[in-house]
């Protein structure tokens, strides 16, 4: 579940869940996000809200939600160095109270907060039911401090291990039901370990898992602790702990202890059913004492994944979750993102100073996080580094989109909340994601695959009714794997509602709601105003309904094609009412670039409009940088173009990429927000002084060149000369199923493709982009491109890509696909008796435009030699 607007950064996230409200809290960078879940549908419909926790600086963000002993307090911490700026909330971020931050002495890195019951003989205080711990690491030691007033203040930090005992890096502190406190460490004497305290943080003992190992990479281990006694082995006096870690071969492993880490059992590798060769970001949670879930990122591609130079840069990484229901004796692993990698290529786990790579393969930062809710559902907060073209391509996007994987079905980590009745049952109701009408009038209904109820989904039913009206038989039944339906029969003048259900062998699901036709949100950077980056509620400006000219509604960014070849970004801001433009007002876009500006002391860029004396004729436009401290704008110049439309309330500004750090395709502008000011925007552009501001969004550049409209050929054919009979062409359709070349390419597998355009063209290159074969030569003559292929294999579909095709103002790549199946004279994708019969029926006849395919050996005659060739290929087929 990524945020609906793809708008939040998610590098090294923390996640917690309030067991009372059911809401989740997610922190990455400065954005403390509240996520509410509507479980009517599957997946649950999620709503992300930035709670705008106060914070000015940070070296590391961390969040923790306490749910033991009835607590539901969330802590939000931003590391300042020797301590942290910390706030806590009991209402999921509606309000925050300040904390001391942590105890002194403390470390300067990798802070973590945890809470749980006091260990005997101490008991809870009237102020708060649990002890709260703040731990952090330093170069030579690590420290933990305890709070007895719910995290408002902390006592002195106590060292938990020395540099002689353990090295960095430690994981998240967690507290067992009996009050034992555990901090996992990746290497204590070369072994993964927990550092435990049984006296409420006063003294600590290192307890290593003897069969474990470590890579030396800076990868946090993680500890999960049984939260109750359900499933606890007979005679066991403490809760089971599960230690997940990255082993010396980078494989994911987990060890189990039933006696607080004094001894360890079942130290084993997980994910073997997938052949995982590399893992990182281990995270572990437990529910009942014998149930736990181990989340990690994994890749099946071997090699040193931290070495950008040698590791395959298209290697996919997925989020895996291994679960045990028997106390760690056995683990079952699932791929939680089977069709959507979370990263491609290298992941740098070597620390900030050793990861100065280009492109930045430390985009995910240092860890992810995992939690459970009151029902025992597992939730994993992770950063998605592979979005957009990366998902089905080969090039990583180097993003860190805030994302959550939330359990939708199956057994929970609390046996009391396992599905009842037991699975298999009918599927859960699918979540309808959109019902939109395109420019041609077709209505597309899109949905997400629901939990299957323990039995594979067989199909989906789409229903439609008029408004007013009732539902009848399904409008369409779609096979499993189909997640949209295009309704071409909808009358544009009639109002409709749609609903979707899922079907498995047990039965048909109910539906979750019904949905009218809506307009699609802007998602194309090439057309209109571009991509919707931020939206903002109407009427939320200071002194509303006054200041309607400063009431932000949306921020969009586009990259339309630029005929002059200069890369430009176009920023668009929509405000409620600009029919009157008062004097001395400012409208600003503020964002964090991929690389900080070169001006010392600055970390962001801004772009905006000033009203000056007032009125549309008096406005001016400017851009510049923003100081890291104080949010002071420093003007650097005038953008390339700017306009304001008082009638629509739209401000649009174009600026060359070279003026704002020269970001290129694939790079990300983060923490983008719109902000408006009444006379103060020249002194500070901080949100605190704004009349209105949006949430923080992200935008991934595609490059203006990607928005060029590629030329469209008129025809593409595979052409061959059949001796004295002449030249005959097989049509290669530009869309739909590819044409099938059934004629022999000879011993060398030679074929000629001719592509005709409506006007003269130039090309940069021609290459075989899919399938076996190569380009022997390519020529351009006016509007005709001829490509000669060689070594083309049989029984395949081959793709030929013309790169950099330019036709007037149109520019782009053109792909031609061709099926190659010698002997398939009837073009049905199989060579069989039908093809033999057809070839025999034409034997002895002269070649014509209707019958030339049967001359499969291309000698100008249809005869026994062709029949023999077709027979020799009988049984072959296109994949």
C-alpha cells in the first residue's frame, strides 16, 4: 500500500500500530504519517495523513508505538547528535507533547525507542504503565536510558556493551512481557547477539547465538519476542525470542532462544524455497509465544550486492516474509511483492561515507521495520526503490517511496484471531481503485486482487447499474489475473455505478461499495499540467474564508517536450480564487533536490510568484535556494517563463533544469510542497509562517525527451524475393498480435524488415531488443527504413527497436515485433497437419499475392520441397 498520491519519502522507515484505534504510524525523514485502514475491501483502503510533527533537523528518524499494558503512545524521534528531539502522541498525531529526547550520556547514531513492563521488583508508576527505553550507539560503546514518566524525561544512559564486546550496528530495542529488555547486535565476537537486561536497564549482558555469523555489512539484526504465554513450551519461564540476522554469506537466518538468550536452538536459513542468495534489512515480530514473522529484502542473484561496479544492476529484490507457527522449528516464506520489485541492482549497506555512489544505491538508507496490530496481522514498513518503468524494466528508479505490506488473510500471529470459519472460504471483496472514462468514452474499472480466502481466485464479476436502477446479471466475467475491465457500452449521457466481486471454488465474494464514474487524476508528465504531486483541502488557509487567494488546492509538475532541446520542469499551482490579486503576497514551490545546492548552508530550492503592487500585470517570478537553518530564501534569478490566470486560479512557471541543480531522468525531487505567504515569503519560506501549505510530495523526472511523441510508421513488412516469381511481403501489424514469418531464412537465418513512415526520418540505430538474432545492416531512404537481420532463430517472437527515430517534431523509439515460425503457412502459431495440407493444396500453382506463404523455401515454386520443409517443422510452435 503506497500512499495514494505517491507523495511520501520512505527511506529507513519505522512503523507502529495503535491497538486501540487500529491506525498505523509511519515515520521516514520528517513526515510522521498516520494511516487509517478500511477493511471492508481487500486490500484495505488506506488513507495517509501527514501529522506535521514539529521537527527542524535530523540525522536519523525513529518511531515507536507502545501497545503493552493497554498503552497506545507513539514516540517520534529525530536524532540531533548526542541526543534527540522527541515528541509523543496518544491520539495518533492529532496532538504532540515534547520529550526530553533521551538520557545523557548517549550515542550519536542509530537511536531506538522501545517500551514494556517493568522487570520485578519494579512496578509501573501512576504516570505511565510501562518503562520507556532510549538506546543509541557511539564509536566505542552504546547506551540505554530509562524513562519512568512515559518518555517525558529520561534518567542517565547506561553503557550496554563496550567496543571490545560488540561493534556497531545494533537494532531496535524491545521489551518482553516479563520486563527483560533486548537490544540486538550484528556482531559480538563475530556472532549475531542480543544484549539483555533483567534489572530494568541498569546492567546488561551480551548473549551471542553461537551458530550465527555476520557479513561485516552495516545491517541491523532484529529481535522478536512472544507477547503472551499462548503456545509457550511447558516449563518455560520466559517468553521465546527470535533473532533474525544476515549471515556471513548474506543469506537470511533466524535463531530461537527459550531462556532469554542463554542458549539458542533452530538456527536456520529461511527463504530456501526461493533460492535467496542475498538478504538485507531483517525485521522480526512475534505474537503468541510460538508464532513469529521475519521480514527481509532478498534477491536470488548471487554476488557482492554492495558493489555497484560488479553486482548486476538489473538484479531484482523483493520483500519476503517468513512465518513460524511452531516456535521456530519450521518457517514458511512468501514473496510479498512477487510482481513488483522493491529495488534493482546494488544496495549499499556500508554507511554514509562509503556509499557516495552515482547513481545513489543507498536510496533505501539503513533499515525497514515491522509490527503487528491487535488482530495479529503483520505490517511491514519498507521503502520502494523500484517504481514506474523499473517494475517491468531493467533500470532501478533509486526512489524510496513510503510503502506498507499489510497482511490480508491467512493465520494471524494470535491464534485467537485466526480466520473463523477456517479457510478455505469465499474471497474477500476486491478493492475498486478507480472507475474513469477516457477520451474515447470507454469506462475502465480497475481493482486490486483481494485475499483469496485460501482457495485460488478463478474469476471476477463486474456489475453495472444505472442511476437510478438495480443490478442484474454480471456485465462481464474476467479470468483470474485480470484487474481491469473496459466498458465500451456505457452511454456518455447516462449515470452509472459499478461493483466488483471475486470468485473461487468456494463461492463468490460480496462487494465492498459501488462506484460512479470519475475523472482520472493527472498522472502523465507529458500532457496538460503534468503529474499531481500534492493536493490540499479547500478552505484550510489561515483566517478562512479570508485569504482565498492563498488557499492552495494542488501542485503539479510536468516535463512537456521542448523543441529547443533544453530540459525544463513546469510547475503548476492551483489556488482557490485569484480574481483579485492583493499586493505583497507570495506563492512558492519548495523542494529538496537529489543533490544539495552548491550555495553553502542551503539544502533546498524554491520557485515562485510575487504580487508586488497587486494585480495580474504586476506579478513577477523568481527562483533561488533555501537555507538549511531558518528557511531563508536566497534569490538567484528569473525562471524561463511564468504566467498567472486569474480566472482559473492557476500559476504556471517553467524553469530550466540547469538552474536548479540540473536533475536528470530517474532522479527524484522530494519534500515538494506548495506554500503561500502574506508579506513574509521574502524573509522565510518555512511552513510555520505560511498562510497555507500542502503536504510533502515526490516527483521522479522522466526527462523532456521522454515526452516527445514517437513517429508512427504507416506499415512494416517482412519482405523476401521468391526467385523469378517476384517479391512478396508479410504484413507486421504495429499493434495486437505480431505477424508471423513462415518462410525460411536459409542456413544463416536472414530476414529483411522494411518500415515505411509518413514522412522522411532519421534513426540513431537499429537493434534486436528481444529474441535471438542480430542486425546485419540498416539503411534509411527518405521515409523508408530497411533492416537486414541475420542469425534469427526459429520458433520465437523477435523485436527490432529503431532508436532515436526523428520525423519532424516527433522523436522516439519504434519497436517492430515479428513471429518467426518456419512452415506456419496458415499463421495460427502452430506447424501441424493443417499447414501440410495447405501447402499440398497449392503444389504446382503459381505464386500470387493470396498464395505465396506456401513457398516456404523462397525459390519461386510451390512444390514437394516446400511440403517436405513444412513436414520437417511439424510440431513446432510459437511460445
